[in-house]
């Protein structure tokens, strides 16, 4: 069995939300194209050599440690800055919904891929199934840190939401997230 970590970016701009595994692949970025290509190569090799191939399309994974170069690491970057007593600056799209999934849940999903039998070759979305905006992340942190300073500049909207359908993950892997955004932030802050 081969497990390939891919990304929801292989879908491109969503035509519906939540996104299910049957959504067409129309990647809108070079990264998305590379993920779709990786999936096609893995699928072809699996079929050619009789290897069970599981393609996991990961949604917005967060946790620690964090790289500030990763522009999609909003949760971890914000937690790190708040922990250090720094202000937050919000730029770009802050109202659109994204499916944030804690790295601890992703690890459990990977463990299920390794230990479950009779999965077969397939594609599985791995997300929380919950849409959360950057503004909601900031609200959650502000509730914990009432003196948090937040600056908003150049706020835009990208006009679409990206949320995973978790139906296949539930059915095939018996997987559901243990963490909510709130409980994951508590763990990252050392409060869990």
C-alpha cells in the first residue's frame, strides 16, 4: 500500500462546497498542478504494478512548529505571535472560509490508512468539514487574550470557500477529527 499526501489545491476553484472527491480537477496554481500530476503518476504506477494507492487530499493543515514563510499557516503563525506578545496584522482575504485541520488529526488519519484493511485504491479528502475564516481565528485568540492588538490593512475577498466533505474518510477510514479549532489552539498554547 502506498499513501500519497496531496492537497485540496488539485481541485482548483471549488464549484461547490463542501468539496467531495468527485469534484473535477482544475488546478488554479502551479502548486495545484503539481499535486494533480503527483496523483496521476501515483495512480498510474499503482495500476501498472498492482499496488494499492491511497491519495489523501489534505485541506489546510496547521500545527507546530511553524514557518512564517508559509502564508497558509495563519493559525500557527497567529498563536506564535500571540504567545510572544506581538500584535497581529491581517492582510488579504480574511472572510472566506477554509477547512483548517490540526496536524494531530492528520497523523491519526494516516495511522488509519496504515492499519485499516480493505481500503482499496482511492482518493480521500482529509479535512475537518468545518469552514473557518481568518476573522474567526482572530476572534478565538482575542477571547483568550483580551489585550490582543489587531491591525487590518488591504483586506480583500477571494470570493470562494474551501471546505472538505468528510463522507469518504468517515466511511472508509472511520475517521473524524478529535480537535476543534478551539481545542487545537488550547493545545498549541499549552492549555490542554
